[in-house]
């Protein structure tokens, strides 16, 4: 799937057509600063900064299993299909996807200005009938090496005042439908910052309370991610999130990946030894390991 990005600098001077059959808001997003856009065949268009774009381009093979599949990177209009992209992106072409510089209500604009960098990722909710989505900020440190002293101090204080410091996780967003009452349960990052350890535990338990089969799949996938991070010396997932997506209305014909998807997302501050000119680190990311161990302890 090649995206031919056309940037319209002025709506007054240029006739801009938004392809409604291509660009649609992603309705299951629960975290993040910039809105995602749904694309066909289970893909999402995410505005990003250049660090995250490079992270996906240079990500070591052993880390790709813990991240969503990134099929395409778009840098200032230059489209790059990555070698491991899915069959749809390799064989299909979407023509003339127009991204305006400014239009009220556009789902692909962030709060400041249109990004020059995009990545096309797999949609973890794809083919799910009633997806439950949980975004947990991972680790005991969120700022990257490139952060200013002011930013680093702010992020450190935020970790110390929340469950990030003690548990290695903090709720950033959660959304699901309660099967008994059909009530929509929604929490955002501000509720997550004020949650105690007990409240966070209760919410994660409630989120995963579907059936024993799904719970066992969640545990196995978390253990596999833990194993990969533990062996990844020098990897630091600063500011990354653990995204857990569960099928809230499972049926027997669904595959494991259609029932449970767990990936690490948001790599704008992450690093590994040899990435760009970043610092080198020894050993695994203990903060991220602590977060995954916390969830596994909650679920036992």
C-alpha cells in the first residue's frame, strides 16, 4: 500500500478533496497526543516525530515481535515501504491521499501543526467485534536522553507522584463496554495519574475479566515480551506504552491474535545501543521489566 501524500498549503488557493473512503478517524484510540487515522486492510496512519520514524526503520529484528507491524514510513512526502511490510502494502496502491495543512475537524491533524512524518502501522483492533483497549505507560522513566533539563525534571516528578515509580506502569487510557450493563467504561491519562496501586490493580483485573482462555493468552504474551526485553541489553523504552487489546465478545472461530493483541508502542524517546547518537546503556531495561512483572503479578 503506497500512500501518495499531497500536501495542500492553503485551502483558499487549492481545491482539497478528503477521500472519506480512505481517511477515517480511528475510534479505538485511548492514549497519545496526536490522533490516528484508519486506513483500509487493518492499517493506521500515525503522525510522528523523526526519532520514532527512524526507530521503526532501524529497529533490530528481535524487537519487531514486540512492536506493531510498521509497513511504511513517510518523510516529507517521501514514501518508504519497509522490507517486512504486509502483503497488502506491497501489492496495493492508494492514489492521491490528500493531507491538508489545516482543516477544522480533520482527524489527522495534531494539536499544533501537521506533522511532516508519518508511519503506517497495523491496527491491533482489526477484525475484533468488541475491542477492549488498555494503554499503560511503561517503565520508571519516561524522558529520553534528548529531553531538556526542565522536561526531564517534569517527567521525573510525574513518575514519582504516580504508580510509575513503584510499579513500572501507569494507566494512560482505557476503554471497554461492560458486558452486563452495556455501560462504556472510559478512563484517560489524568484519571490514571491519580490512581493508587489498589485502584490500578482493580481496573486491570476488571479489564481482563472476560474468560480464562483469554487471561491465559494475555499471560503468555506478556511473558514472551518480558523475555525479549530481558535479553535486549541496551534497550531503553523511555516513554513507551504497553498496549493491550482484547476481544470483549469472543467467538470460537477467532484466532489467538483476533482475541488478544499486546504490543509496545510509542518509541519517540526509546533507544537501543547504536541508535543515532544516543547514549549507550548496560543491561536490560529494569523499569520496563518491573512494569510487566507488576501486571503478571496482578493477574495471578
